[in-house]
C-alpha cells in the first residue's frame, strides 16, 4: 500500500484504488516531472518465448499477486495469461473465491477483507460479506491458506486500529478453526516491517493477550515487503490508524530497490517473531516489488536486477540464519513470496510481468526476466520432462525422547512426528514412514502422501507395541524404499528414545 506521485493522475484529479495499492498523484515529489502520455496507436507484437524446458511445474516458493480490479487490468483472473513457463506456485487477488482458477497446479490464497466500524463489534467482514458465506467457503476450500485482512495498518486498505484488528482476527480465526481445525489461518500482511509497523503489530499482540488471556494464535506469519516512506501527508505507506506518530521511517525515491534495507527488514521481522516465541512458524511475503512505472526512475533493467537480487537472497545462504530461521526449512528466513504483480497497466505502475492493456495480453520484458530468474536455481532434480524441481523429505520433531508414566508393562507407545518437505515441489505419490528397533528390525510402517513443499509437513502417527519397562532406542526412516526422488537422501532418519517406567 502506498501513495506515489503520478503527475498524469494528479493533473486529471484521479485517485485509483486497487487490491494492494492507492495511487495519489503529487507532481511536486518528482520535481514537477511530467510524463509523456502513452500513445493509443502503439502496435504491440507478441513475444515468442524460447522455453528452456517443455511444460511447467508449480514452484511453491514463487508467486505473484494477480489484480482482480478492472481499474488497472483489462483482464481479471488468470485465464488470458500464458503461465506455462513462469513456474508459479501460488497467487492471490486480495479476495476470496470458492472456485478459483488454478492452472498448472497453482495454489490460491484466500484473503478475507475487513473494515472498521463505529458500532460493536467495531469491525465487519467485507469479503466474504457474511459469516455464512465464510463458513461455506471454508467447507468448500479446506486446503487453502486463509489470510485475515490485507494491510490493516494501511490508511488505504483495511485501515484498522490495532485493537479492532485484534478482535476481528480473533473472531475470524476461532470461527474458521471451529469449522475445521486443520485449516491454515494467518495474520494479514502489514505494508512493510519497519519499527513503526512492528509497533503496530506489537499493539495487536498485546491487545490480543490482554483481551483473550493467551498469545495470538496463527499458523504462519505474513508481511508485505515494500520500501516506502512513512510520513503523514507525504508519498508512501502513510501512518497506521490510531497511532500518534506523524512520521516513521523515511526513505528517498531512490531507495525502493535498496537490498540493504530490504534484507534488514526481513531480519527485523524474524527477530520480532523470535522475541515473541514464533520462530517455529513459516514466514510468507505476500506482496513486494517496485511500484513506480518504468519511465519514472525505475527502468526495466533496474527492476530486473532488484527482482533477481531478491530471488538470490531468498534462496541463498544470506537468508539462512541458525538462530532466527525456520528450522523445518533449513533455517531460511522466508519460505514463500509473491511479486507485485502478474499483470497491470505498466503505464500506471511498475513491476508488471504481463501487459493486460492489449488483446490478447502479452508478456513483458520483465516477465521474460522472471522466467530466466526462476530457472537454473539450485538444488534441483530434473524430472522426465527436463523440468527443474526439488523435493526433500525429513522427519522433524522438537524432541524424540519420550517417557512413559508407570503402568503395568508391556505398553504400546504412540509416536507422532512431522514429515517435512523443504523442497519447492509437492510430493503427491505415497511413501512409507517406518519405525525400527535398536537393531534396525522393522516395527511398524505408516503410509502417507501429499506433502507440500516450502517447509510444510504432514503429521504421522506410529505405534510401538509390547515395550517392557526400561529404555528403548528406535530409529525412524522416511521413504525407506526410496519411492520419492530427493535432493538429499541423507537426512531421512531420526532416532527416538522411549523410557518405560516400571510399576510401583
């Protein structure tokens, strides 16, 4: 969410509101620079993509925001766009949808929209419009991610005081979990993790704890990661509602692609999570990019460089942190991200992968840069079609030492552990998880399947019967007969110790 200077809009007196942005033109911020109007007689030729591999696979880490408003795109949804080479794994459109388009296996993220009211409960559902509609949606789409709100800190989006958002989030979360406890629900993304907005998040956290007597519950954390000015009445992200500050972090118009700022803010958000006992949750970035049009300050090569630098950061060693990262994902700081945007009018804003102002829509040079940037990343497995994808399964649990209270032996011990996939591709075929005794004699096996990537997991239950009193060492091996091809087969084992206390 931001306010950015667009003289063309300012001169016309236009205010354009879309799913994740508000553009208010102020020519003074650019020294009165006036852009040349776009010609209506431009001839657009389709670009022929020289694909590096036949077909496509959904890389769960890479996503894009797909505007669903006709304000910035002629075409709503995914249908007009050739996504066959983008390897996108997920997308959102700042709405909810019981029947979203999902070409090439894309995941659709549900975004529940909220607004503040002056009468109890001091908030309301905007999308979906009623609790009955939300119930029907959750029942129809139990495997989707549900984000509660979009930029509640933004004056231009859900625009809620922290206590109001805390109440709304509590009620929506409890409502969804009451329908299906397995549904994944998380907080709405703030505009950017600056000190001002982390304080807004702190206010939500504290209000929730005081109001409900427990820490805020969330299945994952989420932020947007723009680099924008925070100053009342100036360009940028504005000031969160009900905060007394008139200024937060100020940046210049040349800072929107500053990687030092970008990475420091990701680290700050993860530090905030760790300080609040939330390190063991995934972190998603559901919106980021460069919002200025390419003919104002940020030409395509500059945006491409920033985009590629963020990819290298997310996937590279710089984002691995053994004290703050997500242990299920090799301690990476960020598990998934979405670029802004898949398609919007490139004359209004920067970052569009497709140009939807022509029929049919055409991929833009930045879209080709996206294709180049998402190929050749490591580690990879090449499947039978030559596609680049990675899968890595491992057993994960905070502790594998179990004490059984006194009782008449022998006893049957129930072991539960997470089977994590920290690759970038969903495992769809079935495989075994096997428990062995100390001598590697099989005790029992459980079949599981459908483990999404990006540090997500399934919980497997194994029974170890007929254990007498004493200490018992066991071993657990994931996929012992190697039905699943992985990038790393050496981390598929874990040891477990069970202590059965004698009676009396």
